[in-house]
């Protein structure tokens, strides 16, 4: 069992106690619909053929839905997860290869149904993530531990009775992320002395605040297929990260990023597959395309090579996913999800380096192919068997991997039990 | 040694119970099917309605799957928008028993409900079910039977079929079974030999609606299963009974008893009712008392339907009139107020 620090454990325990009390109320009383999921999986991951130690993933999700009136719902939620096995899906988008991680989320959501199919939703969320980069480290001292709190407002208008039923949704979010244990060396007293009193990079360089607006549209086609388009614009500001100058110094200007993310989603039901009537499968196929562009005013100065790169964090990325869901109804119930994903990221200004660290004239790019399989077989007593396997293959033109791995092959295998109420 | 054996048996039993098939589950969304309320419907077009709690999508899937039905009516899959947190969709049912399943788009949560389309018309009308099944029932030709055990005859169209399996259950038992989400094959099937493409078995009927479900031995595909609905009504030559719905919500059971009993008959009226909306219906005795037989041999008992709690459309009344060893019963479908 991981050693969870008190600062994180106590709030999570309190929230769990509150929600557990809610679950003790008989279902049906005062419009309470208790939802509870718990999953425990054991397995291992392999990176470039090297096996990791056998470990496990554990997750708990409690969502008691309070139907206060026919039009008003209150939905508190506690979600906690421990990740001992990093999956191939977690590694996409240059996810860090932490040894272990745990996160705890508490949220309070309100849904208000107004007339004419208009729904207003607003919620407050608090998330804390703890990471361990080595087995001997302490959870509370994780360098990349972070806490995130946010407010979210959303308005959704439905047109269910139109010839083509559709929904319009618009939202605004504000969230703030703090890394309590991370401080740049240059931002310390010692660092500032070294720099001769010049403005340093800042101390809490990872902390940021974000404002986000979103819009989405989905519709149900005559064929029964569902199509959805969404767009998210995010502005992030780093109050303690100073801008790098072409000479390697820092200004008092702060880093600010602007990200655009758009996605297209299509979901189709396919005809049943039947084999002599003894085996019947109901398949469905999804296609998801995502495009994103992130722009930042932050630059980078490579001191050993004396190379300055403006707009260092500007990049575009694309992702194409093909989730295929197969539901076996005979001779027994089984749900299989098989997904192929391709993710590609290319930096606008940042160039690739060779194995010795010399810069090339190629823009840094990375492509990741992933194959993910998930199986679930329901048993009795609200239990189901869960198993998953994932394989990710990342290839990049960045050959300088002294501090960060850009090209790798990763495999993960997990199996366990899931309980749902 | 004994303790080890007991623990071993318990372990095996626990494993077997765990491996019993259950409903699909998953995700943080929950779906409830509120309508149709009754498991027995008589109209082909029904409205499926329900609620979705904590939805992550704006749509759900509805699947109408014949449990025992026509081969050319394949499972029907529909995508239904969620309005507020409710969904509603008019669907057309095939004759026979259908399973309605509502699920999230990613199929992480689903809930099922069995529906029996008893007749496309009002009242009790025999249906041609199991068209693709190799098993065909030939007797009794009628839907109603006055004999128990009932002699059931049939033939098979597949000459290689040597043995059939069958199970006989009362309709209320079927509803109770499905409410526990137990699969039909979990019932105990009895075997009948097929000789020269024909078979015969004796079905011990109980008063009310009986379902005789037969399938080729070892095959549980819905398309291969054949169903025979037999309404059994006990019949004594000395007692007659009929039921009718009168004005002011009165249900009258009346008939003649002749010289059966000492001028009195016991009239018992059972009704298929629900304790609460959405709960499992059960046959409840709403009245059981003696009725005087008049000089002409007739008797009559009136029941105020307003006093019967839990009645629903397409429910039914089972009237049983007995006097000594003589007993006659009659089933009357309730078509609503």
C-alpha cells in the first residue's frame, strides 16, 4: 500500500466520509442515486524491452447524485487513483515516465434544467497529484506534485425534436495549478547571487493560471451516427516564470501561452455479427480527429551550445483515433474495446539534435503509434473482470536523450477486478 | 479433512456464483427504464422512456432484441437523444418476448427489461412465434386449455434433431426470473425424444398463463427457440363462470353451479397487480368468499375495481370458482379503466 502523505490523505478521507454518509441513505430516498466504481488491476509495463517490477493500479470513484427537484441536481464526487503501472496511453503527448503516481479529485457539480431544453451546469473541482520518480522517494516530497483547483460554467441547449436532433454547448473555466515542491535553482537566493542580481527565471516556474472558453456542437444523423465538433481556447499565464532573452538573461515579463484545440468525432453502430446464432456481437466504430496549436512567448537559451530559440514552446499536434467497441451478447456477455491511435507533434521553432547534442536544421517532431485493448466481462454481484493491454511506439528525430527519452517502445499488461454499483 | 472439503465446496460454489452471467456495467452514468411499466403489452408500438443520471454524452443507445421471435426481425438498434435527463422513444416490437436494453454510447453501462407482446389486438389472440425454430407445436391448436396435464404435440423440421429440451413456467414466474437478471437457460429443462420428426409431452399446467418454451437440445439461440402460450382454465362440468367489466368500475364474476356444493360456491378472484410503479407484478388474491347459489343455480359476485390497488393496463383477473372437488377457472384480461 503506498505511503500517502497526511496533507493529501486527510482531505481525501474527509471527502470520502461525507460521501460514504451519503451512500448510507437508502437509494430512492430524497432522490439519491448512488454511483460507485472501484477497480484494482495488477500487471507490469515494459519500456524498450526492459520489464518493470510487478505492480498495480487502484481507483475508486464515488458519485452520489442528489435529485433535489425534477430540475435541479447536486453531484458531489470523490475520485482517487493510484498508478503503479504506467500504461501506453499515459505516455502519449510526452507524458513523463514516473515510477508511481496517485491523484485525488473532489468536485461539487450542480445541474439546473431550465425550460426549452436549456441546461446550466457549474462545478468546483480540486485535484491533487502526487508523483514518485524513484522507489525510495517520499510522496510528500515529489518534485512534480501539483494541486489544481478550478471553476467551470457550462450552458447547453438541446434541439431534440428537430429533424436532426442536436446540441449546442458553451462553457468557461478558470483553473489554477500549483507545484508546491518545485522551485528553480536559479530562483533561489544562491541562484540569484550567481546571476549577479539579474532577474532570474523565477522560482515557481511551473505554477500557472488558466482561462478557458469552449464550444461544441453535436448532432444525430438519420443513419443513427453521431457527429460532434468541439473547440477549446486556453490562455495560461505563469506568474513566476520570466521570459528568456536572446542573450540568455531574463526579463521581468511573464510567460503566457495561448492554445487552440479542435476535435471532430464520429460514432457509428455497425450491423450485428452473428455466427450460426451461437455467437452474436454488436459492434460500433468511432473516429476521432484532434488538432491543436499552442503558442507561447517563452524562449529558450541553450547555454552549452550558446543557441537561442525563440517561441520554444510553440507546437502543433494532431491525433487520429479509431476506437472499435465490440459487445458480445452470446454465448456470454463481454465488451472488447480496441483502439489504434496516431499522435504527431511538431515544434515551430525548436530544432532536433543529434546524439551528441548538436543542432540540426530539422524541426523537432515526434510520432507515437498506440494499440490499446480493453476487455470487460461482467460477473455476478456487480463485479466484472477487467483486462487491458497497450503498446506504444514513439519515434522522434530528436536523438539527444541525455535528459529525456523521445523514442521508445512501451508495453503494459493489466488484469483485475472491477466493482460497480 | 472434512473442513477442507467444506471450504472447497464453498469455494467452488462461490466461484460458480461469480461466474453466473450478470448485466453489463461501467462508467459513472446510470440509466433507468421507467416505461413501459407493464411487462405485458398488447400494442406493437410502445414508448420506451427513462432517465439518465450523470450523463457524459447527449445520447444513449436502445436495443430491441427478440428473445423468442422471428428470424427476419433482427435486433433493432436506436440512438436516442437525452432531453434534460430523460429519454423517450417510440419503438415497434416484434411479437413474442423482447429484451429492451438501454446503454451508454461506450457501452460502459446498460440495463435491460423483458417485454412480452402478447397480442397485436386486444384480448388473447394466439401468435405465430418462432418462425425460424425447427420446432413447431401442433397441439393444442387453441390457446386455451381445460386439461392438465395438457397433451402437447409437435414436429421438427430438422431431421437430425433427436432430442428437444423444454421448460414450463407460469408467466408471473418468468417476470420474477427476469427481474433478477437471470438468464433463461438457468432454468431446469426436461428432455423429450423426437421420433420420426414428431414429439409428444405432457405439460402440467397451472391456472393462468403458461409458457412452454422448447429448444433443440443444447441450443439456446433465441431464433431456435419455440414458445407456446397456453392459458389454462380449470373446468368442471358442474360449474360455469364468466367475468365482465361493468360501468362504474365494477367487475362481475357470475355463472351457474347447478347442484355442486350445498347451495354455495367459493369464488376467488386473483389479479395481477404491482405494489408500486415499476415493481414486479404478482398474482394477488383480491377477494375470496362464498357466494349464494340461487334457485336457478346461478351465482354472482361483484368487485369494485377502485378497491384493487396496483392494477395496470393489460393486467388480468383469474377467477376460480370451487365447490368441494369441483373447480372452474377463467382468465379475463383487464384493458384499463
